[in-house]
C-alpha cells in the first residue's frame, strides 16, 4: 500500500507499507498503563524508545491506556526480551501492559493528508 500526495503535479509525500510478514518480520503494539508518571519519567521512557533499534512508533494516549509503542522483530523471543528489559528499567512507572501482535493491516488512512 502506498500514499502519494500530489500538489501541482509534484509528489510532495510518499509512504510505502511493505508486507512485514513476507519479510519475516513480526509487528507488535505494546500498550502501557503507567504509575508515578511525570515529565521526567516520560522523557526517559521516550528517549529509550526513540533510541531502540526495534521501535517504530511512540504514542501518548488518552483513555484507559497511557502509552503505545510499536516494535518490529524477527523472532518472538526478541519482543519478550524487549519487554523484560522495559519492565526492569521502568518498573517504577509501568503499572501493566498488553502485547498485541499485528498480523495484517487492512487500511492506512491519514486523513486529511
């Protein structure tokens, strides 16, 4: 799937979404509930995610969950190793989390872009 934005017949944006399963890559979302979460701990966690080689997205959420991080790994063991490391490094701010494996994406819609 790809998104192309044209202005005056000039491509201004382009996105490519490869089928990760065909490449042997697993795609996961991890959603976190936090405790004792403040600006300092948020920056520390965000910096960890931004510098992690397997992390592809970081979102701060509103609702029952506080954070969402996406990871891409080659094996299931890798994601469990990442989660173990996160639980150790951030035990003071992680209340709980859920792991979701994304097996197929049907549509990306970046309305209105």
